C-alpha cells in the first residue's frame, strides 16, 4: 500500500504541465471545469479551438517521439506524444520510498510509479507492463520485475529451494500477504518476456514457488478459491464494509474475483511453460491445467450474480460466504479478457456494468460517507482494461466510450493522472470531508501505459504478437479520419495504415479485411461489421445505502428472535433468510450448532455492504498444554470450525509485512483417515484482541485431538524486504509472531 511521501521531489524540467488558470478554463467535449471556453458537443474529438493548440505544443521532448500517429484529430496525435513524454520521465536509475532504505536512493534502472511515487510496486508495475511497457521497453521492464522478486532469508522456511525467488506482495492491509494475495499479477507482465531464456528460467522458478506458497497458505479447497483482498482496490473501507477499517480478518478470509482471475492466469502460464518444456513424464502441465479448469469453474459458480447479470467483486468467508452487492471494473474486465467468463456472461457482465457521463467507475455502486479515491472515481488503467474487454465482446458503444473517456481525462488534466472524480472527471473535487481523489499523481505509470495501449491496440489493433486486428467503432470515423481515407500509426520499425471503406452502411464496427505488408508498412483495408447494440447503463454514480448494525439474536425457547428494521435483509451462513419490509422480529429455528447472521440494508433495489457477522450457539475451548499445543475431546461426530483470539501489534492496520501466518495441524486418536488435518490461520495486524481467520476439520465423538500451531511464512521472510525500514520485519529481521490466546471451536451444521 502506498503512503504519502514525506518529501516531494521537484517536477522534472521537461514535465508537461497546464497552468491552474488554463485548467479551469478548459472545456473538452462538453465536460467543462469552469471558465469561459465552450466545447463543441459531448461527442467526438473535434478540436477545441485554440485550447489544446495553445497547451500541447509545449511538450518538451528531448528529441522526436519514437512513435507518431497521423489522424484528423490534432488532440489524438498530440496526446499520444504526451504519453510517450511521460513514459520517458518515468524511467529512472534510482528509486526511493519513505519506508525503504531509510529514504535513501536505491540503484535500479527501473520505471518509477509516478511523479509523486518514486518506487516500484508489484501491482502498478505489472499492470503497466501488461498494458504496454513489456513491448515498448522490455529490458527496463525485466529489471523492474526482477526488483520485485525475493529469496527466502529465514532458515528452514523453504527447504531445498531456499535460493529460488518468489514474487513480493508489497506492504498492505493487515500486514500484507496473505491478507492481500494479488502479487501473482507479476506473471501477467512476465508472460510477455519469455523470449529471453535467462529471464524465462527466473519466471519458471518464481511461478512454481509462488503458486506453491499460495496453494498452502491462501487456497481454500472446500470453496475452490484463493483468499485475499481485491486486486488494486486495497484501501479497505473504500469498497469493503466500513468496519474493516479496523479489522481486516474478514478480508483475509474472503474471496475476491480479480485476485482469483489473476491466479487462473498464473496457472495457465504454468501449464503453458510445462508443455513448451516437453514435460510429459510427470504431467505437470496436466496438473496445472486441471487446477486452472477447477478454478475457472469455481469462479463462475461463486461470483456470478444471475439477477444482476454481473460478477460480484468479492464474497464472504468459507463458513459464511455471503454474496456482496459490490462490483468492480477491473475484476469484470479480467474475467472477460482471461476467457474465464463464458461468451454470453462476458457480454452481459460488461453491458450491465454501469457508466457515468464521462467514464466508467472502478466500483459500483458507490459507497456513502466515503472519501473519493476508489469510491466515486475512475482510473485510466482500469478503463483501458475495460476497453480490452469491450473489444473481446465486440461492444462498439463501450469501445468508443472508453476511448473518449481516456482522451478527455488526459486533455483536461494535461497529464496521465492516476485517477479522476467520477461525475466531473476532475483531478480534485470539493465535497467537504469526502473531497478527493484523496491521493493523485501526474504521469502515473499504469495510466501512461493504459493510454499508450488505447492508441496502439484500442484504435489501431496492434496485438502483443504483432498481428493487426482493429475493431474501430464507426462513430469514431468522422473524428479520426475527417475527410481523409487513411490513418496511420508509426512505431519506428513499423508503420500501420488503416484504410477507410467507401461506405460504412449501418455497421457498428470497422474490422480488418485484406491486409498487405510493403517493406515496413502494413496496410489494412477496413470493412464494416455488424455489432450488437448494447446501450450503456448510465447509473454509474448511484449510491448503495449505508450498512446496518449487526443482527442481535435473542434466544426464545428453541428459536432465535432477531429484531429487523424495514428495508433490511437477513442472512444466515451466507444464505438469504428473509427480506423485511416493515419493522418486526424474524424467528430462526435453533440448530444446536453454530449459526452466524449478518444483514444488509436495501434502497432502490440495491443492497448495502454487509454488517458484521454475529455468531451464536455452542462454543467450545481447548485446553492449552504449551504455548503452541492444545488438547480437546470431540463431543460428537461432525464438522467444526476453529479459530484463535489473538493480538498482533507488530504494525498498523493499513500497512506492514508482518501479518501472523500459522499452520495448524490436528491429530485425533479416532482417525477419519490416515492423514492429519491442516489449516492456515492468519492473524492480521490488530492492536486490540480479536479473532483470527478460521479453519475447518472433522472429528469423531470421543476423539482425543491435539492441535499444534506452527510458524508459517510471511513477507518478512523474503530478502526483498531486508531494506524495509518503515516498520518491523524488514532491516531488523523476519518477524512472524502474535500474542495468541484462547483456541475456540464451534460445531458446524
């Protein structure tokens, strides 16, 4: 997770900027930020007379840009140059961060994250590399990716592969991994750079070790998914229930769409590499293929909301997998571009994801009483993934919408900003305590990469393998072609020319017809193609209602009575029990086992995020025999859930690398099978005593069981963090500890 820098470096001399007075007067395609200028309509790229002509020629390039476009739109051509300018400014020879190396520069021929962020983060770098960096500067991309690998420095944690490196999960919620588990995005970038045999070997080793570690500590075999926080959406209360601001256990044992799709992509890469290596004896390729297939099926089974025709952003923990009325654009786009979503669901999911006037929100619905950052915001790099998803589903309206949104935001701000307020596309919007975006930065790396990808792939159709497959909405033809017959993209070593057909007819898209290569020039004759009409849902700025208080069950004979307010929904064990339209009590029969209740509010047919969960019923405790060993006798045959009371004060709730990660082993004298049972127990940072994540097990009546809690591994074990000086577990040495209290066991239905 990022933190505001303590000291900002001055802007580089060749940084393009717009004076505040000019920004205020800029009106771009009807999206005015105030002032005297008037736009020329909400559609198209028609030149705003004198405005961008006055602003964009000020670009100070060290020389000619490496790539150019030739279109009828001066803005389009100039903004492509701006993106290249800012990419050059993001190339550095040293990086710094407030929490590393005592804020001293660390040599690295890398990409830095943006004007405000002079460091390399796994997530930002990897998405940017997948979008454009890997093909535009492969060597610097490989150097940057290597920086995010680390070998295990703690003796005995990794066994014979102690020198093999894993991908680092950066500092984050509850002390980082495995509260957050989206570090596998690294492989989304690395897959483009396998032509280098040395780097390929590094990728293979990192892939094997990282997947193995995640399978042990983050995968839930009962649910069939990997646990952990939503990718990129890593500021808890922005898209998770407000109460997670001070307690991240829910996040640690919940399941996120985006993070699981990233694991799917990593598994497919492992399958591919094994097949290419000719590994047939052990059939490792088949092993990874089977895991990927099973994960794909679990994603479609667990996250799809048929009533919305969309994929939910996350669901609750295994013991109460409540569906959550929260959707995110990155997860939606990735589930489409990865091929996880079947074709019909892919089309529905993107068509049903709402937009606002000037762009697509990164989450929907918006959350009340929450500052603008991920909430009430659009992020250009996510919009570019949405553009990729729109191409995959041939959604002409969405393709045009995302291209216009990316152009408009960059032109208004004069830079490829990290994010914008949703309803105005402003870089800052005043709304009292909710003003924002709270954090923002010019020339943000993944925004720059997203813009470059929009031009090269989104408009000209240049794919990663060099194929040219344009999918251009006909509504953009007047702005891009004007009175001409061609537009061109000059990549330096190659030039791509798109030829307009004589007649557009009523087609929604122009796609590649015949194409030929003459020297370095590829000429593509565009042909009309019908596209399904998918109008955009315009309620992207709609709010969800606030979250209710947790249910308070009261025993009444053999039932639980729960007072519910009008407009609420009651859930038990993750399943909807009842919707309450008037204030009244709901009666739920007692089962004699643990029963867990949560609630949501409903307004305008949108549910709030869930309340905290309240569990009632029998609660058992094991006898502590030593600091890490407990004994217990099972009263009945059945399934049980085990967790610990604990306190982990080794770092703040929002950052660090010292989440407590333990491996719980269970042996009973009346065995259900020949093997012991195991569960991962995570104890995120929390200065107050709270509950750990939980595991499940089975036992026979009268069985004498022994629980042993052993040290697992966390990010402090990686030598990548030997230079971490912003908290415990870094330069001071690995740390994976917590103050452990009562072991609690509850019988499950």
